[in-house]
């Protein structure tokens, strides 16, 4: 009923290895594509954040000059703290959005290609098992 000959097992293993290699290459290509898209999005977001930060810094400098001439040091400190807090909040928001985007794209890739994910995991398991098995025989 079952053919457990060495040649049959080697043939099946080779076939699985080839399919795993194909799945790994496809998944790697998709991951690379997603990574490139994410890098572009991060780059765009970084530029936008830098522009916003530069604008806020110019505004802070202008306000510091104005406040130095018009108001007490306590109001200067309060204004600077308020603006610094807004810059921090904007940067945190941008980082959180970028993280969510990366996380969602990774989850989508794995969900769209579950067989590829399983084949990659199986291939990694076979490779680790082979390597550990060969060390024990030595």
C-alpha cells in the first residue's frame, strides 16, 4: 500500500524542496515588493514630518523672539512646552501610523498566501531537522 523505498522518499523530499523553494521565492518577492512600498511610504511620511517640524521650529523661534520682548519667562516656557508637546504628538502619531501600515501589510501577505507560509515553515523545519540530524550522526 505505502511505498517507503529510499528512492521514493528522496524523490518526494526533492519535490517538496522544489515546491518550498518556489513558494519561498514567491513569498520573498512579495515581501520585497511590500517592503519597497513601505519604504516609499515611510520616506514620504518622513519628509512630511520633517516639513511640519521645520515649520513648527520656525514658528517657535518667531514666538520666542516675540515673547522675549513682550511677556514673562513663565509664559515663554509654557508656550514652548505646548509647542514641543505638539511636535512630539505628531511624531508619535506618524510613527504609529507607519507601524500599523507595516503590520497590516505583513498580515495581509501571510493571509493571502497561507500555503506559501506553511511551505516556508515546513521547509525551514526540514532544513533544521536535516542539519540537527547530520550533527548527531557525526
